[in-house]
C-alpha cells in the first residue's frame, strides 16, 4: 500500500471543492457523495471511505454556518476569532474579514472531512497532518493581495514596508532559512552560553566542558549533562537567569557538559555506536578520571537521554555501574508513542533514508529544523513569513529562537539506524533485541534510581511517552510532569515563578499517565527545586571545590567555555 496515495487522492478532491468561492464550495459540498470511494481516475490508488453519519452532520453544519456567515456579511463585518486576523486592518475591512471568516469555515470543514475518514489511525493522522499543512499555507493572511493589515501598513509607510519585506526575503534566501529573530544581536559565548568554564577534553565527536564552581564546597559525585546532538547544548545555558547549567553549579554540583561537534563530511560515516561509546561513555570515563569519583550522576535531555540510556545499558552489560543516578528530561526510551512525528515514519520512509545515507552522508541541520518548524506551521513558519516579508518587520530579539535557528547536522548512518531501531521497530525496550557497541541491550539491568521528567504539551516527546519510561526502568523512580512544551517546560527556572508541575506522593506508577495523574497533585512554579532536592540525595558528601579545571597535564583547560565545537555552523 502506497502511504502517499491517500494524501494525494484526498487532497485532490478537497481542492476541487474548496479551491472555489465559498458559495461554489457550498453547492459542491451539498452534492458530494463520499460514502463510497474517491476519484476513479486513479484505479491503483487505495480508496478512502468516509463515515456517512459524520459526513451528513458535517454537511448540515457547513450549510448552517455558511448561511450565518452570509447573513453576517450582509449586516456588516463578520466576527473573526483568530489571531492571524485580529488586527485593525481586518476589522475595518468587511471584504477582508469576510474572506477570513470563509477561510476559517472551510478550514473547519476540511478538518471535519479528515476526521470522517474511515481508515487506520496512521492514515487518518497523515491526512489530518496534510490538511493542516495545506490550510496553514492557504490562509489569506499569507498573501499580500488578501492581507488587510499588510496592505494598511504599505499605505501608511508609502510602500516602505514592501521594500523592507523584499530585503528581508533576499536576506533569508541568502542565509537559507526564515528569520525568527534578529540573529545579528546574538553571539555564542558573548550574550548566550556565558556560564564560566573551560574545555577539558575533546575528541572528534564532542568537547567536554567543566564549569567553575560557585560554591566553596561541591558534592563528591560530579554531575554530567548529555544534551541532544540534534541541536546545540546551550539551550541549557541561554542566560544566567534561566540556565539549568548555572543552576546546577549554584546548587553545589561539580558540573560537566557534553558539547557535541556539528558534523561535517569528515564525520559523515559515524554511527549510533560511535555516539554511545566515543560520546556518552567516553564523557563518563573522563569525568571519573578528572574527579577521581567512583560514581557520577548523569542527566540526558531528549535524544541525549536516549544516548545516555544506551550507554548505561552497555556499561551494565559489561558489569560496570559508573553512574549512581540518572535524570531523563523529555526522553524517548519506549518509542510506542512518538506523537506527531509518527506521521513520517514507516518502512518505505526508513528504507529510503537507509538507501540515501545509511552508509554515509549527512542529514542537513536545516532540513531537520524545517521539519520541526512545520510541526507548528502557524507559529514557526507563516507567522514570520507575514511579519518579515508582507509587513517588512524585523523580528524582535529572542535568545531561544536564535538557538532554534542554530541548526546542527547529523551523520547519515547515525540517523538511519536511529529511525529504524527506535522510531520504527521500538527495539530498545525488547530485552536482547538490540545490539549496541557489541552488547545486547537489556534495560532491566539499569537498577540505579532515575528522575523522569515530561512536559504536558510536548509535541515532540509526548508526556505519555516520557512517562512510559517508568514502565521500563526497574530502579527506584520519580516522575514529574511540567506544564508547557518540549523546551519551555524544561527551561523554567524557579526565579520566574511561572507554570506548574505535577507530583504523585505515593510513589506508585500505574500503567498509563492518565492513571498516574489521578493520584497526582499540581504544584505552582518550577520543577527544578524538586529535582535539585532529589539530586542532592544522590550526590554524596560535600568536599572542597577544585581550584583549577581538569586534572594535571592530561586533562588541562584547552580553551574557555563554551568552546569551539558549539560555534561551528551547519
């Protein structure tokens, strides 16, 4: 079965209906019979079936709402409740407001049609995703001819906004991506990633950063952070007031961080095993060597958490337990629920990537960044298209969006192996199924205490997926769910007093997140303080803080933090 066919087939028929005026669309929709199949022009394509009851209700709803819209249009300016059409220009222009209202009606109906498809859940999810992408792109706000706000600004500025918009467009074409912030105002090491430290070790995959203690004493067990290699580590060190790295140092932990190299063609052959053994495992070994600690505490964030879990399983298979406790932030270990990203993953897609780059090559960082941006197209794509190009605005400075635009490549073999063994086959949670660094993976051997964090509104690692780790890891566990998404939920310092988090005091971990939440209590503010208290319980006694970076001549300071690897561009 060609998984692309339902997209093309349904999109063709939807476009035939809704690529018309609203009145023509209404007439076509009333006559439409979707109880059987889609167009017969492609006999080899799989047929889409629609729920007759849902279709009938949708037809009646569309008819009623279209009549209401027509009546509102005759009486004056229709009311439009959508922030894309919330400016004064839309409210003051009845024609523009009517076009926006008609678009929203068609968008709701299209999504209703997608939900009425009778098919397997994956096909339905793909259709919904395709429709959402199409509708986001076709919003009248995205076109100067229909955007009343952009037209109003062009008149007020005597065309200057259009000229500036063209300059912005040419600039973004040159840099290769849509500007989300004024990137000229940021520099890594100058006003982002400024926590004081030094590079104390490097190999071809990563630099190890050690940070200067902020306390007279530190805990005897050092603390290692393994960030994702899919983007740069300084999301954990944007500004002093929201830096998780600085917070850990300030809490008395001797802190080390892996700064992954941005791969170029010289690393295009690197595989998953390399990132586990020469990455996370090498970092653990170096931290032990520098500090003399028998055991350390470790944290993995997102893909860094998956790498860390593999490293710990390899070490356990070899009879080694160098990590006393592990923290997993928005980490996929059980890939049963991969959220919206599941729409991309099937056997054909994975085989294509294996053929394309499984033996060598690079997955370009900008391609990855574009994929993640289009998971939220209105917020991370079209919002900036309208502001930058139609209105000629310069986006305001925002450190997080600067980091978001600072993309990283991935080695092709690493990426292809990751897709097949985790996203497609979910092999990590099957004892003995997966071999990493010549060792059979068995997460049942990871008996150290773990702290597991998931964000309630995370669209990359759903909270249900983060919680699923509690059913896999056998050691003593603590699970906390925070408000907001993949980044904002994690980067939520106590000083801001924002958001909230949920904790279940009885220590029980039922099968599902919903069941866990039934016994959980919401607490205001950041989850960082809860995690800090937990981590101190596994950090050992306090000892005098070191006076210098590294140890001896073997692990001496190479260059100041944040190092040179993080400054490499894709």
